[in-house]
């Protein structure tokens, strides 16, 4: 049975700018789900220039976090901003002063 996926609170999550988040996510997906892609790209470049196909150095392959660990640890700026707005909205909905407003809106 696989471990249950849990999200870290926003305060414990490392926020990356969109480009860095996407670049790291792409690298993890390529490494975990398309491990031959690097070799295929090297072969394609070699064929385009008419050179012999060279094997990439195995030491180039990064051993790092899994996709789930990355997503548990990092988030993008957009996602962090959205989570903050959602937290503010949820907090305002739970305040007693607003209770009557939400009750009236539900009955409209």
C-alpha cells in the first residue's frame, strides 16, 4: 500500500518563481517517466549534424527527490498566492460577524 499523500502547510513549503518551479518539475517528470528522452535527444542532435551517435555520460543523471516529494516541498508563486487568498477568504467566512451575511446569501 502506498503512503498517503499529504500537503505541507504553506509556511513550510518552499516557494519558487514560476520558471524555476516549472523547470524543476519538468526535470523530475522527464527523469522519472521518460528516462530515455535524454539519450534520444542526443541521438537526434547527432543525426542532424551527421555525427556518430554518442552515449550520454551516466554521471549526468541526477539522483534526487521523487515527484511527490518535490510537490510536497515546493510550490509555485501563483499557487502560494492562491492559497493565501483562499486562507483569508475561509477565515473571513468563519468569523461570527459575517455569519448573518452568509446565512442570508444561502437563502436567496
